[in-house]
């Protein structure tokens, strides 16, 4: 009995070597293998699109505006441009030891284009630039001539003669015409041309229009018609965009004293050729009026 119990214990305990018998394996019902649940797959997230980046518009660079170059001189506030005064300034300057315009450009610049002086005809801006740029070493002239003086010189070069003197004419009658020639620079023309007359004088002809092309000229015919006996004086005014003020041509009648004055009477007949010896009363303060002999002695180009 004890033996059977020992054998049974060994079999239940599975102790090997109990009497050399194999361990007892009780007949148990087969148990199913535990099922390990498959982990649920994480939800698939749709790819997130990156935020739309607006196209980069390059900055618009404003156009570069070139700097505005101020004029060489401020606007000239003068009443008229006077060719008779311009003649005195052209012929001489206050310093006897310095060359004037006539010394380098001839003392008869109305007919001789010496040193390209014709480029200054009714072109005051070109004269200013030539002085400002020291063309031909003429910068020192800027210390002697004002803007108004340069306008007078341009008027002298471009309008000939600078005065008209009419013969005695009975009241109510019209004289024969006398002419003024308006000439332009070799480089630029003039526009906005207008002509007017004051006094007992009439514009009776000519061929001037509203513009004159460069290196050209036109003619203005003026007549005298006095309304009464006695001396008369007047002016011819020539306006255009080449001068800062109207060019004034003096008009007079020879029947007595006139606004031209005794020193100017021969000039109206002969033109500007004799201006240097005859115009001392019109020279501005500080300007002398040297004659051709002195200019020749200084080496002026004649």
C-alpha cells in the first residue's frame, strides 16, 4: 500500500527517478493557446499640405530721375536787351590789361565770324555757357559782365542795326522803309518770335515769321509816319525765346533832337561799325570806350 502511494506521489510531482518510472502526466483536456490581440493599426493621417506661399513680387524700383541741373544764372529780370549797350560791352572791358571780346573775335563781329562769334547771335545762353566752361579761357569775363550785359551782347550780335534814323518826313506822310535784320546763332534758332513798334512808326514789310532756324536771318521793314511836325522817337521791340527780354531797336527822326541823342545819329546811318568812338555816353559805369587804334595796339583781331 505504501508503495502505491509513493508511486502516485512521484507521478503527480513529476519527480524523475522515482523507481525509474516516467513521470505521470495526467490526462488533462487540451487548452487553447492564448490569443494575443493584434494591436490596432494607428489611423493613417492624410499628409498635411504646407501652407501656400504667395509668389514673391520683387520690389518695383522707381525710375532714376536725373538730377535737375539748375540754370547757370537765375532768370534775368531786365526790361529790354539793348544792342547799343551790347556793342560797348563787346568792344571793351574795364581792365586795359585784359582782352575783351573784340580782341579775340574781331571788332566787326556782325560780318566776320572770327572765333565762331556768330554762335552768340541772339543766343545769350550759349554765351553764358562759354564763359562758365572757360571756353577759350574766357571765364574771367564773368567777373565783368552781368546777365543783363550778356543779353545786350547777344542782342548786338544778332540784330543789325541797333537803331534806325529816318529822314525828315511831312506830317501825315509815310517815309521810305528802313530795315533791321534779325540773325540767329550757327548752333540754335529762335522761336516764339513777335514784333511790335511804338511811336509814329509802322511795320510795313519784311519776311519774319514766328521762328527763325539756326544760322539764318529775317528782315523787318519799318517806316516813319509822323502825326504832327517836330521830332519823333520810338522803339521797335523784337521778342523771342533766345533772349530774356525784348530786344529794343531805337527809332528816331532826323527832323530835330531825338531819343537817340547826337552821338547816335551817325550810327543809325552807318551801322555799328563806328560804335566804339561814338558811344562813350552810353558806356556803363566803369567801362571805358577804347577805339580801334587801342584795340589794334593790344593785338585785337580786326
